[in-house]
């Protein structure tokens, strides 16, 4: 088992529920759009909005998203949404493009090293399409 000493630059993390109903409410009109379309935009706004709200409620200094590590996700769009939500919430946003400098490859290596779960899809559950 890893301890705090194994992570000298650790940060606090809060894991939230998936919220399938909220996702379906914003994404369902866009089921047939391709990856990167309006469905993704609405999902990013929903997820980052909830993250900003939770960060503010918990007194965190900033919030972030790991989505930019994916080669399929638009980091510039994520950062634009994060900046807008930071302005509205008063909590900072950590701009990122974690896929740069072999970030995606490194994320795979680190998840194997630390036994972290790696989801094989973005999280877009489109049951009942």
C-alpha cells in the first residue's frame, strides 16, 4: 500500500458520482453527433461545472480535469470552458494539455505502476439511443 510519503507533491482529490441522469438530459439531443461535437461540449460543461462547484464548496484553490490526457479530447476547448467556469466560481482552473510531451504514454505507464483503473471509453454512456 502506498503512503503519503510516496507522493511528495500530492494534492487533494474529490471523486464525484457519474450522474447519468444529468448527463442524459444535456447529451441526449446530440446522440448522433460524432466524437468532439455538441454532445462532448455539453458533457465537458456539465462535468467541469460540477467540478468547479465542488471545488468552491470544499474550499479548494483550483480545479482541473484529467480529460486532456486523451488524444481524442480537445484540450483548448476544455481549457476555454474551465477558464469561463473559474471566472464564474471564483476558484482557479488548472489549464492543461496532459497529452503533450508523451503525456498519454506516461499516463499508461504510471497507471500500470500504481495499479490505477483505466477506463476504456470516455464515459459517454449512450444506452437507449
